[in-house]
C-alpha cells in the first residue's frame, strides 16, 4: 500500500543487476571519507561510493520481536542486510513475504532480513498484535515494532512496502518500493556476495533467531480465517488457514471430514492428497464447495460427494499485472480472499488488485466485475469505481456487500453489469487517497461511521453483521435505502478471549445459520457462536479435531566448508552412565566476549565411524547425541561395546550462542574433529578433551 497515488521507486536500475538509492540518511556527511571503489581479485565493487549507515539506525523502535532482543549494525557486521518496511494490513506487504523467504532460503548464511513494522492502523502499533501477525504470516526474521515510525523517517521511507539493502561493511546500497522485485534483489545480493567474499568482508556464520512461533502451542485450529454455515445440510465449513485445510463439522460440533493434508501445496486429488496454501473464503453451490485458495492465487472446487479437490481458476502464480480476465486456468489471479454464489455466478473479492471478479458457472472464463484496480474508496460505475483490498463478501441477490478493508468501509456493489458501486458506511471520495487513512471506532449512519480494517461480513434479512477486525468488535448495520446505520454489538474494543461479555482477537470471518452467528476468532485460534437474539457467545468445540501431523526437522547450517580438526590420539578410561560403559567427551568452548551458549538450541553431536572400531557399535554410526552444559563445558556420552580397545570417529558438533543482555543476536556454528582414541581401564584421563574457539 502506497502513501501516494502512484508507486514511488526511490532508485534507478542501472543494468539488470544494479540497484541504487536516493539516500536521505544523515550518513551522507561521511561520504567525503569514502575511498574509491577498488578491484578485488578481478571483481569490482558493484556499488561503489555508498554512504555509511549510522550505527544507531535501528534505534527508536518500541520492541523487537522474533529475536532475543535488539539488534545493531555491529551485531550483523559482515552480513548483507535487507530491511523490509511493512505493515501487516497491507496486501502488497504480504505479497513481498514469499520473496523474502526465497532469498532467506537461498542465502541462509550471507543474508539477514530485518522487518521494520511501521503501522498504518492504531491496532497495528500493538506489539502483541504484531507478534500474532508474525506467527500468522510465518515470518522467520527479526522484526522491529516501529510504532512511532522513527526508523521509517531515518531511512526516508515513503510507502509500504519498501526494501532497503545494506552491504557487509554497513554501507547503504539502495532501496526500492512496491512488490515484484525478487529478481532484482536476488541479483543485488548475488553481486554483493561475489565482491565481499573475494574481499574477505563477508561473514558466513549462520544466525539463529528466537522465533515467536516457538512459543505457540499446538491447537486444533490455527489462525482460522473464514467460516461458512449451511443450515440446510447442517454443516459448518472452516478455513483452518494456517493448517492449510478445510474442516467440515455439523452445526453442533461433530467432526464430519477434513479436506487437505495439512501441508502447504497446490495439489488436486482426494481429501487426503489435496493441499492448499492458507485458504480463506468459501461458498456453496449444490454439492460443490468453492474455496479462495489465497496464497496459491487460485480458486478450488471441492466435490463434496466424490470427496475430491480440483482447481477451477488461476495458474498458481500471482498476477503481476491487472488483467481484465480470460480463460480460467490461463488467467493469473491475485490473492482471492472471499467469494459468494449468486444465481449461477461466483463473485470473488480479489484483494490483490482491489477488485471484484466474477465467473459464470459452467463457462470457461473469469473476468473483472467491479473496480478499476486503483486502491481507493471511489463510488460510481462498476468499471471506474475504486475499492481498497476487498476481503469479505455476501449478497442479497441484487447487491454485493463488501468489506473494503483498507478503506475501512462497507461497499455496496450491484450484481447487474449495468449497476454501480456505492459506500454503505464509512468515508469515500476524499482527494489524494485520504480515505484510506480515515478510520476509527464510531457508530452512526453513512459517512459518519468509522471502522478499522473490517474483514468479515454476514447477512440476515436487512441486517449486516460486520467483523470490525482491528476494533475487536462485531457490529450490526441496518440497511435502509442507500445508507447504513452501524451499531456496536459484541466486544468492547479490547483484545481478549473471554465470552460474556465477549472479547475477540482480530475476528475475520462470519456466517449465519438460523439464529447462530459463527465467528472465526482468528488470533484466538477458535470459532465462536453468538446467538443473534440474545447476544450470548459460546466457543464452538469440535471434540475429535486435532492439528495435522508434521515432521520436525533439525535446522541446518548449510555450511559445507567446515574444516576438520585433526587431534592427537588420546588414551581414556571408560566412564559409566546408567550402568553402561561410555566414552565421555568434553568440549571446552571459548566464546567471543559478551556471548553465552544458547539454552533454547541445545548443542548436539553427530558421530561417524572411521575404519575399524573395536569398542564402538555400528549402530551409532550417523547417530546424533545430545549434549549437556556442565560447568561451562559441553559434555556427551558415547556408548562403548567393550571396556578396552581402539576407536576412531569423526565428531560433528552443532551449537548456538547468543549475545549477553538485551541484545538479540544468536549464531549457529559447527565444528568437526577427526578423533583417534584408545580405551584403557587403567588410564588416568577420564574424558576425551576437545578445545574450540568460536568466531
């Protein structure tokens, strides 16, 4: 999302691989001290004469998340730093996250991503809300809560998202705004690695961050985004978004079925084979359930009789342009968030391009129904109107009622192609996109109403129920003529989990069956049910539902260049652990000043047998052993088959260490030893001693 009507690019592309910045930092005063670019072993500095970034550039944030504490430029010296300015309401910022994950995976030891969350909405300034957004979007790099936009101003940022590159010597390489810059950033990072690797200024020591996700306990539902209640069939469909599956239960809570294997993917097939990527809205047409598979950028069809899933529309890749439509499987879509079925036509809230799309069931095409693609709140004819990240949609058959989340408004869109778009509640028509920054929490009529990023909507007669998401409320809107009257119904504006009086945490999906309003209480990982007559709220429990099974993995350092340390043969007496003869290995580890071993990432050692071993079993070959910290040293026990004899192993130690105090840098390192040894019960030495200095 941008602060101006046009996208601002603060740099110039100087070839396919070059990125430059218009730097606004105070560091420009240091440019006089810069040395001219030098050629290192035949490789020229791709970005010469760049200004130094001030050491305190990241100071001023309210809180650091996804890390043990604050990080300074000094802590990440020798790394390429990619700074991501974002806010979690912004669809463009969400679209950048896959690019960041791609780069982090490709350059795990050379690149450090630091997110700077500079909020748009009041709700987004809360560190706990940002923490939950980090977990919801599965972000694995440190994030600063830049609530007062102090870091934003230091970098001279003007729009969300903006990405800034800093080289291993702490110099500002450049910045670029908007999404779709993966190839450019990949090229920039690659060029920096080539040059600084030759120069010797690149630090490839892996870093380990204390992720917020590690504090999250497994729950049956994980950030459920949308719900769909069907009274006729007595079924409730739940988009269990971060478990990447759809849950089907009765309206009373009996588990009926689970659609999807729980893994991120884009696979068609049976319920157990099919996969989704953070699905959101759903709608029914007969025995077909249509699903907005948001992060796959596709629409999926679930055949509820055959129990199969197939793709209806989309290519599986995000649309980077604004197509008017085309053939179903050849037209790229952009973050479909919700959908509704009206008389044989699907209407889709397409959040990415700020439009409403449609597909006539049985036809082979999909097309734009409303919205010019400009992000704004402008009324008028379907094609020239403007919406702002539509994220929820229902219909009375004549009109579509849409949660225009970034416009903090509820829009009314004609179903007829000859109709128009109007605003039911909330501001509109302000010049220069100012409507996007007109939000709050105020009941009333029409333009006087203030909402804050509404995501969920349901219709009962002439009453709309709205999930006023960032206000943590459920509101009612009475539809009368071309204006709506909004009234707060449930919630007091505070985040919480209590039931009566109710509190919610970013409620995002609503659906009605009879007098039951089902609420996807997203950040509380639950579904609530509100009685529309009494207002009483209960938790909807599916007793047999469990989280999907996932295979745990040990983080890899991907550092294949670890040198093998060869040591002289030692003669050691066997130790006894749990009545078993063992070889005690003791590692004396010297850490850099101000660092300590990371208790949250226990060190472990992999043992590989070399040649013939008279005292070791083949069963331990390739096995990983846990270590313990004893008096500042790492200790592990390797079981012995015999009390005496020769042995020869390679020991690969993986460990992590963190800076002391409030600092947030944790590093992952590895060491390998080639160890010949002799076991002798008469030996005076009781342990195999290894020494290591961490860098």
